[in-house]
């Protein structure tokens, strides 16, 4: 068997499971003084203070204990109870020890990951609705929005948000029972329970909780018997006002081979989607992840990564880690240049920009006509491209103001001076402009 420390850990886990299964009084009475006995090859020796306790556990609590051991030790192990009267004087210290460790261990059993909280979930335009819904659920679980159905592409934070809900609820009330599982685990558990003829246990487990978090429900598609079982689980839980939260990569009506009655159940509460994070949210997520890890990166570096990884939060985080680790390995400080190298992005300043291409490229980027960028209109849709043109022609192509004025449809040099100045300011303060400029420069550099 495992070493002593592992054995003790598994035993503690077993006790926690028992504590979750039994009422507080019963637990204290039957297992409050129990302790792990000497090590034995093929069975678990558990010491209890009296013959009476031993007999009662063996007759009344055998099933519960066996199940808790199996879960606590991750395998089926027969147990043997031994009387050790000296434990009688032992003032039920299992209970004392447990009350302090109960919370985190309980969350472990429920499958919750304490790393994912609502506090460290970055809220932005792409996810604020889902975040608000998650918060509402934690305030009135089981009543207002039941079920809560969160959907969105991969890596956008669905799982994170779901654990966040669970963590708030357990923190508020540690006695509540939370189950977090993927729909695949639900399915595997169900299939296994049929094979081992333990569907009763399966149902006892999944139909007795206060919060049921089921991740990636789309994988249930096409599994008829699992869908049937899930339907009944769902109904029973909902009937008991158990809060249900589901996530999926798409809305219910787009999940192929999903029974109609399930789809309509899923739509019966609140459905919210999470979009890919916009630029500001990506920067904020990067900042948060750096803070969590205690890594300090200059703001401009984070901006650069966020600009070049317009994808999901998971990839963003992965890239950030990769960059940080590489720089540590190579003892290189993290600077805009080193990150550019890492991202494999051409250094914009290295290549001379062809001035003749500047205006056509900008027109193409903003989808506007030559007459519009050169013309007199002060519409924002034309002014910004025009000012970007001024800025690039001046800063990158080193063309004097007067000449730029001529190129841009005969404008006065003070207009150009003003435009360049304004862009210089925006480049430092406006992220959208930063992003546009970078993308335009990239096109220009690749031509
Ligand atoms: P999904 O379940 O939608 O595929 P996850 O919840 O697993 O995505 O998120 C992937 C990673 O991105 C996780 O590490 C998560 O913490 C992080 N993440 C996603 N969205 C956010 C957010 N808004 N704030 C903080 N971290 C986020
Ligand atoms: Mg997920």
C-alpha cells in the first residue's frame, strides 16, 4: 500500500466523505474517535473505542463506510474494525481536526477547483452578462435562474465561471453539497454503474445535491441512454430546487442529436453566452494572470501580446506562460523587442515602409475610397484614416509636413502638424488606435 502519509491523507479524505454523508451528530458519535490502525497488506484496520461502536458500524454503516473508503483511497479495500479502548478517552479529535480542514477537502471531493473564483474572473464586454448571471445565481441559488446555461467557444472562461459559482456557494454555506463534473464523467459513471449493477448508488450520488455543475454538456449528444438518465436527474434536481448550471460550446438548439425535451429544459432558465474577449479584456486577463503568478511585465508588453493573440483566454494564458518561461530560461529581460521576437513578428522599424503604399493600404484596411481619404469630409470614419496616414507618412517615411499636405489632397501644413500630434497622443492612450496602427504597419511591412 501507499506510504504512511498518503494513507493518512486518504483516511482523512474518507472521514470527510463520511462527514458529508452522515449527519453531524452521527458522524461524531460513530467516527469521531475512530483512527487508522496498524498497516496491513490487504485490508484497512480501523480502530474504534468500543465493541458496541464496532458492531453498530458493521451492521448499520457498512455500506456507507465501504463506499467512503473506496472514494477516499481511490480503490476498493476491505476493512476490519478493531476495538481499542484507550480511544475512549480520546475526545473525538477527528471532529476537531476536521472542522478546520473540512472546507477545502469538501471542495476537493465535489470536484471544485478553488483556483477559479468570481473574484479573479476578469469582466469585460465579452462576458459581463454571463458574469452577472453567475453572480445572481450565487445570491439566490435554485430559484431565480434555474438552470443557468452558459455557452461560448473554447477557452473563453465557461469552466472558470462555473467553478466561481460553486466556490462562492460553498464558502457561504459549507454544508451544501456541490457536484461538479463534465458530461463525460456523468456518462462514464452512469455506464459503469450499469455494468456493476449499481445504478442505485449512481442515482443517490447525482440526485442528492444542492448545486449541480455540469460542464460541456454538448458531449452528451447522441448518447440516448445517458440523455434519458440525465433528463430524470435534471428533473429531480430541479424539482428539489437544486441549482443547476450547465456549459456548452453552443446553444442547446444547435447541439446535434440532443433530445428535444432536454433542449427545452436547458432553455427554460437563463441562457447567456460568452464571446471571445475583446482587446481590453485580453489585456486585463493577462494582467490578472501575471499578478496571480507574481510576474511583473510592463504594460506595453502585455498590450503587444494581447494585440498579437486575438484568440481565446486559454491560448492567451498559454502564450504568456511560454514567454515568461523562455525569458527566464534565457535570462533575458522581458521587453517589447524580446516579445516581438518571441511572437515572430517582424520589427516594424526594421523595414522601410514604401510611402506609395501607405494610403492605398489604409484605404483597404478601412474600406474607404481614395476620394474619401483625400476629400474634405470631417466624418470620423474618414478623419481617423486620414490622420493615420499623416502619422505614418511623417513618422515612418520621414516626409515633411508640407509635402504630406500636398499628397493628402492639398491640405495646409498646420493641419498635418495637428493630425500627427493628435495621433502621437492617441498611440499612447487609445488601445484601438494602437491596434489599428500595428495591423496596418504589419500589412505594410509584409508587402
Ligand atoms: P472554457 O471552459 O470556456 O473553455 P476556461 O474556463 O477553461 O475556458 O478558461 C481557460 C483559461 O482562461 C483558464 O485558465 C481561465 O482561468 C482563463 N480565463 C478565461 N476567461 C477568463 C476571465 N474572464 N478572467 C480570468 N481568466 C480567464
Ligand atoms: Mg471548459
